C-alpha cells in the first residue's frame, strides 16, 4: 500500500460498549447511527500531511517554516495549496501542491490547519468522501473549533503522530439540489444548508418533507438545516438549541417564521429532509451551503438533505465534551456574567 | 412459560440496516445508543392486558364495558387498578386488581390506556424496569400522545393482538436524588426532571456536571432535564426545541436564566448529568419528576440523571414521524395560520 | 373653505385628562409625546372620500357599486386611483382620479379601503404629511388591521359621517437615507424600516446611534426599526414584543444577531436612531421601507429614523385595545389552544 | 416651610418642547403620560439627606464616615436607618433615625444609597407617595442602576447640591391585591409584580383584564407585570424586550406559557391591568412584589396594577440613555463578543 493512506483502527465507545474497528483503507466513515467518543490508532506511522492556512500574506513565513519543520523533524511528506506552493517556490522552497481528486482522497493521512474556524469548512469542501483527521491551530483568535494553540505546535504534532487520540466525528450533510425535478449539483456541508428569500421582500414559502412524507409549509425568511457542529453557528442566532457534536441529529431551524407557533425541530440523523419552493411562492428562493455556493431555486425546485456517511474527524484537545464547552465559553461568553455579585444582607432579591 | 409474558421479536431499523432481535422474556430494552423505527412481532398470542383509565366516575361504565369486551371477545386476562376493581365488584363483575411488583413486570403483555396523555406518565411510574407496549385511546380530547380514537377500539385492539406494529421506544431518564452525598430516592421519568426555586424568591444556583466534569453554574428559576418525549412539554414552554422521539438525546433547558447568553443544550443519550445545589445558593431548591414527587434539595444535594435502559414502547397509529407531527398540530396548533391570505396584486408585502 | 378639508375636533384622553383640540385645517398630527384614545368629531359634514381597493379585477364591480353608493346615497365626492377610473369609464361611469400632491393632502376628508392590511400601507405612501382618517373593510379574509366587514358597509359609513368615533393614531417613522454623508431619499413607514444583508452571505455590520450618541455595533442578518403597528409584523417574527398601538415607542429588533446577549430594545418615540453600515463591513447592506423601495447602503451609508409628526388615523370598530386584541386572535391565533383539557383526577400534571 | 422639603423646579423635555414646572412642595410626580429627560433645579439649597446602606457590618465604618462628611462638609442634616443609628451610638456618634411616615415624606430632600441595585428597591418601599431624588454609589460591584463610583463621592455630592442635574423618572406600579372581591394590601413596585404557581406543580390559570375588559386567560408558570426599569430584570430572563426607562409603558411578560403563540406584550402606561386566578385553576397562585411580600391568591383573587403617580427619580451620571446602555454592558455583557475576528481572506463565511 505504499503511497496510499495508512490503515487506522478506531475504538468507538457509545456509552455502552467499546468496539475496535479496523479501517484498512484509512477512510473514516459512520458505521451506525450514533457515535460517541472515538479514539484514533495509527496502524502505521502517518506519512503524508496536508497543510492548510488562510489566504493571508502575513501568515506565509510561518506556514513555510511549519512546512519545513514537518518535513525535517517529522519526515512527513507535506502537501499545500497551489498559492502556498507558488510563494514557497519564490523563496526557493519546493513544496508539493495538491490537485483535486485521487491524491487528496487516497494519500493524505491527516490535515493541519493554521487559522480560524473557516479553514475546517474549507477542508470539508476539499473532501467529498472520506476526510482525514484534522488538527486545528489558532493564532490567538478565539475560534470555536480550534482548540490548539500554535505555541505548542511541536508537542501537539508529536501526539498526533503517536496516535491514541480522541476525535469528534463531525457529521456532514449531503445536499442534492433538484432543479426541474432532476438532481443537479451536490454539496457536503459541515455547518448548514440555508434556503432563504435572499434579497426578495416576499417571505419564502417552503414545502417540507421528511422521508418523502409532507410535514408542513413554512413561511419565513428561510430555513436552516444544520448539523450539530452548525448548531452553534447560524442556527443558534435563529433560536436553535446548542447540540453536542456527538448527538446523531439534524436541526431544522426556521428563520423569522411567520407563524407564532413554529419552533426549531431536531430530527434523527436518519431523516431524509426535502425543502421545496412551494408552487404558491411569490418569488424564487436561494440555497447556500456553509454560507457559500448560492443557488437559485425556482418554484418546485428544492434540496434533498441527508446525513453524509463521511464525517469530518477533528482531533480533540481534551475530549469532545471538554472541547465543546471550552469553545462555547471562548467564542460566545456562554453563561458568563460580568461578575457574580456577592451575597448581601439587606437588599436580597432575585435579580437586578 | 405459562403465566409469564409472551416472547416478542423486535425488528429495528436505524436508517441503515434492519435487525431482528428476539426478546425471549418480553422485556423491551435499549440495546444500543440510537433507535429508530421498531416493529413489534408477538411470538405467541398475547394473554394479559393491563387496562388503565383516569379516576373519573363518569368513565367507569365505559371502562367496565371495555374490560368485558377484552375478556369475552379477545379471551384476554384483564388486570385493572384497585379502584376499578372495587367499582366492578359493586356491579357484580369480577376483575383482577394489580399489585405492584412481580405480576406487573412479569405478566402484562400490553397496556391499554383510556384517557389523556397523563395516563402514559402513570404507566411509567408503574414499571420501573421493562415496560410493556402501550396503546392509548382518547375520547375526543386532543392529546399529544394519544393518537387512537376510542370509536375504533375493536379494530385497533385486533391489530395490536395481530402484531407487526410500529412502536416508538420512548426514552426515560433514571434519576437518583443525592442527599448529604448519599444516594436516596430513585425515579424514572418519561417527560422531565425539574430542579427549581419553588416558592423561594431567590434564584436557584445550580452546579452542573456532565460525566463527572464541571460544566457551568446556572442561575435561573430552574433547569429542566428532559427526554425527547418531554421536549414538547415543559421544555418547549421554556424555549427548548422540539426533538423527534427517536433522537437519542437528553435536553438541558434552563428556565428564565439570569445570563443572557445561556441557551438550551441537547446532550447525547450517553451523557450522565448531575445537577447540584451550589454551596453559594441562598436557598434550597426543589426537584420534581414528571411534575410530581417534589423533593427538597439542600446546599450540596443534587440529582444524577442518565438514560434508563427501559423505554416506554408506545404503539404508533401511522409511524413515529407521522404520529409526532399529528400530535404537534393536534395539541399545539403547530405552524397553523388562521387562514392563508390569497395572493393579491397591489398590496404585496412580506407580512401583515 | 369650499374645496378644502372640513375642520375637525379631536378629543384626546391620555388616561389622565381629556382635551379638545380644534384642527381647523383637518390635518391630524401629534401634539405631544404620547397619545391615548382619540375621538374624531367633524365640525362640518365630510365632503370628499378617497376610495381605495386592491388591484384585483374581480373586485372592480364591487368597487364601482360602492363608489356609486357613496355618491348617490351620501352625496360624497368620490376620488379613486387612475386604474379604477379607467375601468369606470369603460363602464360609462365618471369617477375623479387623484393626482399626487395638493388635491390628496388638502381635500380628502376620509379614506375607505376595500381589502386587506396591505392597503393601509399603500395609504401611508400616498400621504407624506397629514393623513385623513381611514376605515378598512375586509371581504372575509383575516386582516389584522381591518376590523370592519363589508356586509355592514352602509351602516358603518353612516357612523363615520356622523363622527364621534374612536381612532388609533398610528405612529409612522420618518426615514432619511444618507448616502456619502448627504441626505438622499425619504420615506414614511407605518410598519418598519429594515436594514439587512440581502443576498450577501456576510453578516451585516451596523453601527447604531441614538440621539447622535454611539450605542453599539450589531452583527446580524439585519435590524428592524418598527412602529408599534409594525410590532406584530416582521419584528414579532424576529422575537420582538407585541406593542400596543398607543405606546409612544420605537422598536429596535435585531434579526438573528451574532451575539447571544442581544435582545430587542424598545426606545421612546423621541429617540432619533441612526443605523450605518460599518466601515468594517465586508459587504453592502440593504434598506427597505414597509417591505418595499429597496435601497443599497455602502460602507458609511445609513438611515436616520425618527417619529413622523403625522400618524395614520385608523377608525376603530370598538376601541383601540379591543380592536388590537381582536386582530391578534384573528390573525395570529394569539394564545389559542386547540382545546382546553378538562380537569381530570388521576393524571394531573402541569403539561402534556 | 422651614423643616419641610425644599421646593424644586423640574425642566421636562419630551423631545418636542421643554417646560419648566415649579414643584413647591418638592413632591415629584408625573403630570402627563410620557416623560423624557428631566432636569432637577433646587430652588433652595437642600437641607436633609437620607443615607442608606446595605446591612453589611463591614460597610459600617464607611457609612459613618460618610455621614460625618455630609454633616461637616455639606452642613446637611443626615437621617439613617435605625440599625445604623444604633451602631453610630456605640461609636459615640449621634445620628437621627427615621421613622416611617411624615418625616420621610415631608423632609428628605434627597437620598444617598451606598451599595447595589437592591437599595433602590428598598427606597421604593420606604416612600409610598413622592420619592426624593436618589443618587446611588457602588463599591466596585457591577450594578445596573448604580452608575456612580464611591471614589468620587465628594465631587458627585457637590454636583447634586448644586443641582441642574438630569434625572430618570422611573415609573412605579401601584398594585392592589383583591381578596374575596375586596381590596386588601397595596404595594408600589419599581421592578415588577409577579403572579406565579409557587411550589405548585400545576400551571397558573390567570384571567387577564385591561381597563376592565377581558383579554385572555394565561396558562403558564406565571406572569410578570413590569416597569421599564424592571424590563432588564426578571422580565428579560423570561424573554421580554429591554425597554428604555423613559418609555411610558407597562410590560406584560408570561413565564413559560403553555401556548406557543403567546408573546410578551407592551401596554401603554395608562393601562389598568387586572390579573385574577381563574375559577378553573387547580391550585392557588402567589403574588410577589419586587421579589418580596409573597401573598397567596385563591381562586377569584387577583391583583390590580396601574401606574403610580409617583416615580423614583434617579440622578443620572451622563443622561438617561447613556446611563442605561452603560448599565446594560456593565451588568449583562450586552452585545459583547469575546473578540471581533479580523477580516480574513480565504475562510470568509458568515458565522463561526
């Protein structure tokens, strides 16, 4: 298997039992409905790393230095995006650029991200099928999905290569756009699909189906179909709950619904949801995928959404619950009060 | 096995595969983390039915008539609550009353409820371990969990006895009250555990732990720890999402939290949550279980909550998604508008 | 004063005292900050009516018949929109079309609307300054602002002409668009101004000022600045409170704000609010006015909003509180439960 | 008028006009429905100050020193609560204790509070009728209503005595408990009246009336009737909007309502609201007033709420809008994000 990904073993604990699963081709996928804590074990030392960074000139020296470090100190083959390779060449450094397709899917053992949360969404767009484990470093900014700090890079990378690390298998949604009743483009989203009214002043009229059965018609600014990872992104702004990344669920969160009685809904991961622009709609709607790739939907057009078999495995710093609550307070001031008031004697009252 | 429960087979489909599971002792339990649609197959004809009804004198003639019907037409052994037996005796009818303990757990093949949603909570309190399949009839009132109408009683009961029915396995929460650091009373709830400030005018100060790790301290009127079944009860009034009954999740919904940044959280079913009255709390708090059994919690006391292995299996009229959305619109006017306005030409605008 | 509007007297009761106010030119305006119930008294019999209807061909026979009725039976001069005049001519009927400007402002004594809520927004766009009293008839659809049913047309019109009627003085917002630091277009809105991200996938970054003092920067889908009348339109979908039409207030409701701690704000009617696209914004934003007249806002551009001196006086069927709650339950099923559950004995619990 | 309060002049600006109002008896009251910014002018130098503090032993040295300061440096007569007088006597210092009734109402020119927000609620309970201007100092804790820091005490007190200060006239609610159809106890609240289910597990069933007309029946944990000042206290936790203190309005905020379509309502200050325990209620309810004075309400009992004529005038540090937003960010982290993310190039997306 020279040149291919190294085989790995996953140890899955669902809260009931732990199971070892040998993944000979290195392609990490869901095997059942629910997943809990998963431990990564390399069956061979990893060979190839994809190094990603933000398109920010000021970061490039750090990126090239990091690439050199990974090659020299860890004997890893380093693959970069074309714009980094160009810069590296100008500095007399020879790095291997990736090309979409086989090399990425079949050779990358793990991914290193230098930058904010947005890079993980970028990883998701690069890998339509199995995604290698990803480790995310931040440079002081307060990312939700980036628990590792760059200062500890060497130590953390050694831990990764050693293995026996906990990972969150972050569910993705496989979205198929239907246009004139025919399947059109496909997307894999890590956060959410949004169908909204765009710049129209008319509400979206969206017919919603679950497992091919009609559920309801939503009149709203839009609908968010979100993964648990996306539950703390747009869905939360629209009133959705925060869903732990290991809950096997799909969130269905309306944006400014016209009906007072509409509430965000949490579906099981097995749900096949279909959102169609109603024939009664006065205007077109728009679909977007992790905030990008905006597509117009005409009356009758829609998007079919179901869980992707291929999650994005992100390496945990502590474990998936610890990292999650850490991210919540880091990025959202979750449940922080400016300062607890001391107990006082006379003016006790519940609030203020 | 004469006298015991009849063995059953469950066919579980989790959206990926379907599995047949032989349940020799008739005790339905979770075997894995997630459960999807489940089909009930009787390996033998069911023999014993528990007939439950509301404590409402005007219903008694109907109940006695129903009991007679089940005995005569279906040759079932009918067990009733003591207050019904007393009434039956006065009418010269001999019915078998249940006593807590072995007979219930080991002999009841299925349960028939005549009345509203509250009866299902009552079923849950009767069976601390495995719960037999339950079929719920309403008398015209608009229950959320009672999809069957009494008019069709004979036909529906024949379907039940025939088997091959879809069921929702409704998760329960196993709650252990800790008092002075020692485990005290235990409860199984189908809807929710609530810890609140009761009549105190001070906010509850509650230290919250997940899997023995400290998460956060909540200052609020209270906290609701809810099953998906309970997600449309108190949790929804407090702003929680509606969670489909087959999502393996535990809801953690604050009631009027002091912090603006607190949001309802959805945990995986494997989470072990512990809610303790903080040592900084100015007052005691109170725990209640499915709205009953109020317990005082002093500083340091708390409740440990985890998924019960034994769900309440409720028989579906259509399937679990169909019944669920039916219940939502029946009981909550979910997403109903008084009347859609016709398209008009001049005064088009998004709302009003 | 032949040809001008008839003078009226307003009797204002603010909950403390009632005051008679003689309005010689018939131009109804706010004279103080707060207004409560207002009674309309005609000092002379009204002479001129503006008859408005939806652009719906099927309605035209009814409209022409109504015009004939007002002319013949009530000796009123009837003015219509040009498209109605054209239709009338084709039927050999001579109706007077309006032209924007003096005639509308100076001669119309009251306005009759045949149709839904959207027509009142249309009235608001016709009258930039003083608006005559408006009576709104619905044809069976469930309008929020249209309490009168067309069946009672003759009786209701006679009441209007007689006077001594209660009115709601519905506040409008005067919006001035600023482009490159210069005032540009102006709008009077009865519901709301919205500044949003339109079709952009970037959040709006909006710097907000009150009375020229910087308040906060909002990252959100958008901001709604709404009147009390608009509080039950878009603002309510975004989580704003329902504000009684006689509260002298301006609502400031964020749409899907990024910060968890943002809440809808209610300002006094004297507040001068300015919403500007931040220099840090990644994209342009868009302003719309009662759901129309979409305007692009570049970085640094903004909208200044303050209360208009000229309200839209709508004639009440009962009084402003009665009409308001009537509209809420008619249009939104406000606080309706499908059916109250009867008291039951055994299965009492708080919810479900 | 020796011995009485000094006369003052109020300059009221409602956003339209400013009016000077001479208040000969020093009793500050509302004269109209709405109030905007109000400026305080002393017609004579103030003579008598009420000095209030928390019942906290560690504060007493500071309080006694402050009292000495006010007497010696400002020649003010200082009145204190009895528990402070007792402590002062033990230290050989002679301070005048207050007795409820005439002296408070007729002689106190202004009030100095040393401590948190709770003290202002205490001020409100001391003065059932006109309340003197109040200045609130905090000791480093983050009060919402206490903009002044104690370090600047001397300078701030001199400004107060000089006058020409802006004040917020904070509306209070006059609550009359009705028991068996007869008026019983009365309360003046600065934050809110709450009617709730207390320790009962049954929902409150509350019939609600506005100006003696039936509006709706609320099934909920409870109802909050709040002033604008109270809008950022309990009402906000229950989902109510933040209402600027100069909006003449009464908030009506349900706590965990059973109906999905219920929303918080904002009434005009002229509204007379009555909340009664429904005859259909299964249990008693409880009323509390600014979080205290818990009263049981039986079926048919209720509370009548209307605006009090006598506001609590609090002295502003900047002006009422500046102080309000200052308090919001100080006490609630209003609209704070941990850190704005810098603009990045590749991973642009709306959220996360």
